[in-house]
C-alpha cells in the first residue's frame, strides 16, 4: 500500500488482514426450488488492499460480502481471514459498514460507535475514548452527541464507518455504503474513505453498483456475473495515488471502466 | 414559533367557546337547566363531590380495577403478541383469528362475565382484561414486525447474543410503537371497566354515574362525566408526551 502524501496517519498503519476465498458456493433453498447464488468463487486478497466487487443485481456480490462477515455460511468451500476460517460473525477480525439507515436512531452518534464495544462489556470510559478517536478519524469530531436524524446522509455513513473501525479490525467490509447519497456527497465520501484507508491501512472489500466509484477507489476490481454468481474478471487498477478528479476523464480510467461495462452488459 | 402559538391559542379558544356556549345555553334558558345544568354549576358540584369520601372511595375502586386489568392485560398480551410475531407460521395461522375476535363488540359478553364471576371486583377486572387483551396482542405483534431487519443484521454482525439483541435492539426499536399501543389499550381498558361498572356493580365511579343518571341528578352526572374525561385525557397526554420525545426513533 502506498500511503497518501498529504495524510498523516492518526495511528500507524497496521493490522491489515489477508483474505482467502476458496471454491466458495452458496445455494439458497426457497419453496422447493434451489437457486445457485454463487458458484466456485475463489479469490485471494493481500493485506491492506482496497478491493471492489462489482456486478449486476443478483450476481451474489452482497452474498459474498455477507459470508465474509460470517453472517452466512458458504454451502461449499471455505473462507479464511488471516489464516483462520470464518464461520460466524467475528468483530475482532471483521468490521462491517452497511447501506444507509443501519445506525440505531435511538442512540447518539457516539453511542452508535460504542455499540460493538458495549456488546463486549467494555467499561464506559474506555468505550467513550475509543468512540471519540474513531469519530475523529472519520472527521466527525464534536458531533458525538447528535442523533442520526440530526446528521446528513454523508455524516451518517461516516458514523457507520467509525462503528466499523472502532474495534480496529484488520478487515473492513462495506456493502454499498454510499448508494443512497447524492453524487456530490458520494464523490466527497469516496475521497474521505481513501484518506481513512490510508490512515489505518485496513484491507477493504467494497461492494458497489457504480463503475466509476469502483475504478476510482480500488486497487483491484473483481467483476462478477449472475446466474450463477461467479467471478468473470479481476482487474488491477494501475492509476497512481492519490486519486484525483481529473483521472476520471483520462484514458486509463476510461478503458478500465469500459472493460468492466462490457462484462456486465454481457451478463445482464 | 408564532405558528405553534397561534395553534395553541386557537385550540384554547375552541375549548373556552364550548364552555361559554354550554354556560349560556343553560343560564338563559335556551335549554332547560334541569336537563343541562350550567358549566359553572357542574364544576361547583364537581368540587363538592371530590370532597366526599364516598366519591373518593368510588374513584379508588375504579382506579384499582383499571390498573389491575391493565397490569394483567399488558404483559400477558405483550408476551402472546411477541411470540406470535416471532414465529412466521404461527403468525400466519393466528392473525386472522385475532382479527375476528377483535371485530366482535366485547360488550355482548358482559352478561356472561357476570354469570361466571358474579357482581364484583373480579367481574370488572375480568371484563377490563378481556376488552384490552386483543388490542395489546395485535399492537405488540405489529411493534415486533416494525423492527427493521437492518438493525438485527448490525447486531448480529457485531456478535450480539439473543438477550443483547432483545434488550438493546428489539426493545428500544419497538418503544415508540409500544407506547402508542399502551395509550390505545388504556382507552379500551377504561371503557371496559366503566361499562362493567355501569351495567352491574355496587361501587366504582361508573356505577355512580349510572345511578346519578337513573335518579335524574344531572349536576352530579355531568360532574362525573367531566371527572372521568379528565382522568382519561390526562393519562393519554402523559403517554403522548413520552411518545413525542422518542418520535425520531421511527425513522
């Protein structure tokens, strides 16, 4: 990983996770019928990489993410994070950032961030200190006492990211975190996420529908197709970092996006 | 905030106008004052009645019955509602049946309650319970279903146990809906108990109101109506106040 030149890490970059997905399949059984959601998916992700999963609806990218989070067990194959299989949620190894509106509206921003720590019975003072640090990391210092309904869409997702990072897990999973945001906020949040990633050095697996977002953020883009869900391409994004807005109109960016689009058009 | 002020002002004006209308109708003989005693007379009688120990003990009897019926119906109905909502199959089977039961006017069962329990405390509490339980079951089931799947997924992904999920996610998430359910249940509960008192009872404020009516004691009757109305409105408003404090939880 190359840290951004203009970023001073708040914490030394550390604790990045290695992910191994081996021959994973997922079959749903609904009312007698069997649907193959994923078939023979294998993928290796090196520590500290920013990997984006894209693909048409129903390609199983979210299912794959849920399996990485331990929320769903693979029907076949195995998933290893830092060499150990993941079979149930393990907040020590994996933090998850969900789509919009996953914050608890009855808790303040800092209480939301503290939630994973509260589940483990960590003392109030320590919880508060860690939540403050995490909120500072995502650029929300001083907003801890607000309730989600008092925050903008972008700020809510920053709180979600802080909640995902508060236990300092080596892997951060993100399921279309910016899908509900407007275009402008979405671009800003992308830059913010890259800053946070550079500051923490986590391995990030990010699911999105947006090809532009995929190429802009990623070290590697994994393209999936539907029925059955499988990996059809795995691209390295060679664009230098820090990524800039100007790159969006460049040739490298355009050809990468075209290549992804051709896969998706074929399978849709 | 002038908007909120004008709204409150308008509301107060309507209430005052109604009382003024009541007062004039009676005072100037538009309506026979024996049929409709004036507002001032009624409130005078109310103050007088509240001094009397017999009225106070009637109020105490009714309050005990209402609270007992409520304290039995809410946890019992809440538990049934929760169990129904938790099990999809059970919910599908039982829900229409509950709607059937709910649609029947409960008052037609009152004679049976008297035959089974006799006239007394248990008959009134029993009927209050019966009037309340269906709405509690149905609103609890709705409250459980109102909990967003996203919240449960978040809790699970951070390793929450079943107890932690119930306490930290289900309960706070359901609270706004539950409070509303509590408020509406109390309306049903109060109606049930007072109806039972008016139908057949030896004590309680409902019994008093019925007998004042039978004896053509209009002042006392109206004072009793005002009394019960005030108690009902007060309870409703307290819960509504708590509700508005957590209204943003619904989003």
